[in-house]
C-alpha cells in the first residue's frame, strides 16, 4: 500500500505518513458528509416548495404560504453561523476528526426527525414551531460539516491532485441531489397527492438515516488530518493558545511572520467566491421548484426531473472541473464559469420563466444547463480553493464562517427575496437579474484572488 506524505514547510515537525487507504477513507467520509448535508438541503428545499406550505401553513394565502415555507428553510442558516463558529474553533484547536463525528450525528438525527413531525392539522401552529426548531438544530450541525469535510480532504490530498480529489466532496452534492430528487420524483409519480400529503412526504426524511449511519461508521476509524498534526502550533494533538504561540514566535521567524499578517483579505475573497454559488443554488435548486409548481402551476415532476438529470450530468462535469483546476489553476476556471453563468442567465431564465407543459423538454434542458454552469461547477472549485486561501491555524473556522455568512445572505434569504419579488412583479427577468447579481460578486472575488493551486497547507498565514 502506497504512502501519502503531507506537504512540508521549513522547520515544521516530522512528516506524518498516511496510506492511500487513509486517503480513500477521508474521501468517502467527506463524500458521505457532504451527501448528508445536501440530502437535507435537497429534501427540505423540495419539500418546502412542494408540500410544506400545505402541511404546516395551510391557513395562509398560497403566495404567503410559500414565503413562510421558504422562511423556515432559511432560518436554519442562522444556526449554521453559530455552528460554523463553534465547531470551526473546536476543529482548529483540537483537530478535524472529532468535530466531523459530532456534526454528522447532530445533522443526521435532526433531518430524520423531521419525518416524524406532526402537521398543522394535528397540533396547529406548534407544527411550524417544531419544524423551525429541528431546522435550527440541523443548521447548527451542518454549519461546520462541509467546511470540516473540505478541510480534511484538502489536507489529506497530494498537492497536484487536490482539485480532483476535492471534487469528491462536491460529488456528494450530486449524489444527495440525485437521491433526494429521485425519491421525490418517484413519490410524485407513484402515489396520489392526498397520500403524499398524508404520509408520503415523511419517507425521504426517514430514509436519510441510512446515509447518517454509514457516515458515522466511516468516521469512527478516520485518522486525523496529517496537516493538523504537522502544524508548527500543534503540540500533543492540541493547538497552542494565542499567548503560547506569541511566546514561541520570539524564537521562530516563520511563526512571527504569520502572526504579523493582518487577517481579512482572504476571508472576503472567499466570501465573494461562495456568494455567487450559494445565491445561484438558492434560486435554481430551491425557488424554481416552488415557482414552477406554485406560480406556473406545472407538475412537480418537471423541477424534480430536471435537477435529477442535472445531478447525473454533474458526475462528469464536477470532477472534470476539479481536474482542470489542478492543471490550469483555480482562478482561471472560476473566471471561465462565472462569465459563462452571466451570459446564460437571461436566455435560461426566459425559457424557464415562460415554461408550459408543452415545453417540458426545453425547460428541463435549460435548468440542467444553468445548474451545471452556475452551481455545480463552482462548487467543484469552491471548498478546495477556499481551504487553500486560508492559513492552517484558522482554516476550519474561516472556511466555515465564509460559507455560512454567504449562505445566510443568499441561499437562506435568496428564495424568500425571489418569492417576494415574483409575487410583486410576476416577471421572469427578476430571476435572471438575481443570478447575474450573485455572479458579478463572485467575478470580482475571482479577479482579486491570487492563484492558490498547490499551496503548502501547513503554513499558518493566509494566502493574501
């Protein structure tokens, strides 16, 4: 069995060896964790668009019910901020693997419990309250899950294959989206709307327990990140405190230089990179399902089929983009796909926003196109690029917070804003404007960022 050696900086502790088997286990762990997080995302976002407004807010006007349903979806992102800060600091202080075990257990259990919630007909307004509580718990655990999985895999992967191997985390989103959309599509096809609202909607949430159990089983034997163990500020498996590090910096020039660096630039660039992907995802994967079924009154099979097909296509595009970023650079790939998303926003949203039953095929094709170009391709680049932007001492925390701050501003609030604007203007171009707006922010970040492919991840300072 081959041995993988973590990258080394001058004066760093002795190298920590990991086998190919350890790398595979870290990759599978990251894939399952991301799959669990996005299974929650896909199950909940589709349920919010298709059934939750009727199950938990039936007394409201249909448009208001959709907005309330999207709001319960969005509130989980507030808890994700707390989770990103809490678990991120823990992960930077005592290691990645302990945190990854906690996050998957918390996130998975709350997702499964949604499947046994009573509805409005059974307990009235308390049903919506309980739904919101589980979303908060779910968000607390999920806030550091993908940041932790991405950090772990970035710190395991060889420098020249980091983008390709890191894309496995992104493939977790495809797997989850495919499973989530597939289950919903099957339910919509196999049972009546009455049965779906009565008991069928519970099945996807209960089935998510299988992914949770697999992820927990893998993570029980997962070894710590070799980069964490090699860090100059880690002694006996625990990072030095700020006071202890300053003392050590008196005799260590590398640490002294790292401490002198002013933080902030890398964080805001990462925030911008995340902003576009999260915002576009909120529109394409969350709001469009509610828009097509609630506003255009099209069958629920249209958005679920489109996202399912797009996820299958993503199994090719996601690793291809990751591979290309290893060979041509993260920055160049970002620029290519962001510009492509801006160019495609108007034609895609026009055909989607004016869809009819007769244009079913065209609607699906344009959803698949914009989803792969403006969401999946960016996500293939995102986690590894952000991990490379940050220094080893605060990578987990900064990565988690950058993801979740952008998530609150876009994925959480975006569908609510989109639903409100569409209710007011009834115009497809609102969706195109939102996608272009989100994409322009990421374009600015991509132009400003340095090239970080292959950066030594044991370095304590940020890349900029």
